């Protein structure tokens, strides 16, 4: 488990799984040479065979007064997800060992509603899907809710979201919702229409959790390289460009929702205006 400190706020990464995948299995490109053109300063992101590690993890934002969980991964005992079927990981135990048992979480942020970001919203108990975080308000943007209401292939939401709605634990919010002092949502449409990033600010320091606006840091450098699951590739590219303009050379720590270790870094521009993603601790 990796921890970053932003002012007086801590952010903890809780890993569920890592999968070695080809760039072409995640992004809409046949150019695996992208990995060599823009080397990531860690072997996990620059395999010579055009592969990299795709990380699935949750992030706990602990402000001292609030415990906010961003993304709840895939979850165990699910047979209907496209991959990672019937996992049996210790993710919940790891979360508890970190000092954040399920009952201590007061807010769950669903950056969007793909299966690998909402899975631990519920857990299977004696054949029934029950809320994993019974004291938490679960935040979903209204745009995202409306998008999935018209999706015919949203079977995974029947056991990850409907039990929460039935229990009255879901708040449908705006894409710029203020979660609490120092934590807010920021619209990041394109991967899905209602996706958000999560901005964490404390003192003079700031971090942003990307959601799925990127799956690989090469997309910061070449924003037109779309994700295979992007619902609107042009809009997703525009979101990435705006993200880089907003955060490059600001000292903002960028935490990738699917980046393996070291997971976080800074966006920096070179003298020619080109963008680099510099891994945290490897300046």
C-alpha cells in the first residue's frame, strides 16, 4: 500500500489486482512503439513487447475528519464481469489493515460506473448483495446516472448499485460537486459522459485522481490516443488536453487510477512545449 501526503490530508492506494496487458488491448492504437517513444521511468509501463501493467486499485482520502474512498475496484465472487471473474482477493482485509474498516468510510466516490470502479460497493453475504460501506454516502453524478439508465448492458449495476439505491445510500450530484473542504469533483467526460476526476487540496498542495480519463501516461502526451472503452473519443481527447493545460507545471500530484507503482507523478512541459509525465520520486 502506497501513501502520499497532501498538506494534512493522506491518500492511500489499496491494490486489488494488476494485469499485464498489451497497449493495443486497452488503447485504440496499433502503435506499440509509443511505449518506446515515451518511456515511463518504471519497467511496469514500458515492456519491450508492447505490454504494461494495468493496476486496479482504490484510493482512500483521509482528511482527518472525513474518510473518502475513490473507486471500489472489481470485487469478489462476480461471474458477469468481462474479465477478472470470481476474484478472491484480500482487498477488503487490506483496507481494514490500513486502519480503514468498511464502517469507517463515510463517502464513496464513483468516478464513473464501469464494473472495475464499483465492484466493492457491495459484497455477497449468504447469497445476497449487501452494501459494503453501510455508513457511507455513495456519490454518482447525475449525468452518469442518466447515461447508464439507457444502457442495455448494465447488468453489473444490478448488484453493485441497486442494493445501495434500495438502501437510500446514493446521492446523485453535479460533476463539480464539493465533497467536503479540500475535496471536490471535476468533470472529466469522454470515457463516459458523467465521469469525474477527484481534486484534493490542503494548504498549498494539491493532488488529482484521474479516473479513467487516461489508462496510460502516453495519453497525456498524445491525447488523441483513445481508450477502447471511451464512449466519445473526441470528447475524451479534449478532456485530456484541458487536463494537461490545467495541471502541467503547477506542482499538482497526478494519481493514475490505473497506473501501477509508482502510480503518481507530475506533468511537466519541456522548452519546446512538449509534455512529460515524471514519476513521483523520480524527478
